[in-house]
C-alpha cells in the first residue's frame, strides 16, 4: 500500500502527551464515540451479556480507530498542501508516519478481537472494517463512495447478533435501516466539505451530486430508514412508531425547505431524524432473537 502522504511534520510535537493528543484528534473521535456507544447499546438489547458486550465494544473500537487513523494518514499530503486547519497532521501535532503506524496497529488488534466474538461475527465485522479502509484508500473519490457506508452500517447489528448462541441474523428491516442510515451518514459527513472537495479533485457520489442536490437528498435515506423501522416488524405499527414517523417527516420537510438558505439547518434536522432512527432501532424487536 502506497503512502505518499508520509511526512515528518510535527516530529517534535509528537512526543509523550503531544503524540497522544495528536493521535486522539486524528482518529475522528466523534464517530468513534458514536459508533462504539451504539454498538454497546445494541449488544445490551440483544442480550450479549457483560462479556459479550465488552468484546463487541472492544472490537468495534479497534476497527473504528484503524479506519479513522487511516483516513487522516492517507489524506495528510492533501491536507498539508491545502493548509487545512483542524487536521492534526497538517497542524504539525503528529506525523503522518505515526498515524499510519497507529492505524496498522489498531487493525492488527481488531482481527483477534473480532474473532473473539465468534467466527461469523468476526468475519462480518472485518468485512465492515475493510469497507472503511477501501473507502479511505480508493472509493471515497468514486461514484461508489456510498457503498462502504451502507455495508458497514448494515454489518454492525449483524456483528452483534451473530455473536449470540445459534448465530442469528437481525431482522431484514434492521439490516435495511442500517444501510440507509449509512448512506445518510455519508451524505451528512461530506455535505459541509463538498465545495472544497471538488476543488481538490475528490469526486465521490455526493460531490457529483453537488451541494444543493446532496442537501435535498440528505433526509431521504434517513426517513426511509424510519419507515423501515416502523413498518418492517410484523403487525400494525404502534402509536409510538407512527408518532415517530410523522415527526421525522415534519422535521425532514422543514430542513429541506429552510435549508435552501441555511445549510447548517438542513444538517441539524438530518441529525434529529438520525437520532430518532437510532431510538427506534434500540427500542425495536429486530435485534432480539425470536
């Protein structure tokens, strides 16, 4: 794997606590915390038990760290050339080589931790982590940039339930909702940087849509995920589910209309819809074996 972005920038700052701080910023801590917290919550409601919950959380933590560090290390050269602020390597807080080392170490640790959850669970999780690396190294700049997000988000609940006795899969509508949440997460993650990405020559799926179309499309997969989570289970939807679905529709329409003038509002309403989706996922039955 070529790493032309390697640099010695920040060599002096990358010692001791400075190295730890730089690596902490480079791992994309927000998504790491969000995904590992969601994993722990899914493991609890699926009935994985204390040991199972800890093993699932640890495996996903290692995988998320590896993907986050790979992302910053691979983009280091471009970030330095563009003088992007807030990026630890470009700021000189840590060297790209140090971030690559951390990424490979986390990936190596992720393999045994994943298989400690079971053979099938481990395989599914490593496919998801591999999708994250594929996004960083190649797919981010192609029309298929959405695919790793969809695969990884759908794989997360499967990883949790496949670690149970009997290796059950989650309900189909949980997998579908996870994939749609991943697509929404991709659009939301890229939306603030689309114009800069286009200047830098990054032409992933959202960049090809352009900022206006990407903003309008952002709530669609999230609302579709809501519909799956409410209407997917057998039987008529409960009052709580119907109320949630009406809420996300109102919030999504508001964000689409008002977001034409305030892009941040469009993003904020999408976050609200995603939060409702996660609540529906955690409160549903699709993660609990019948």
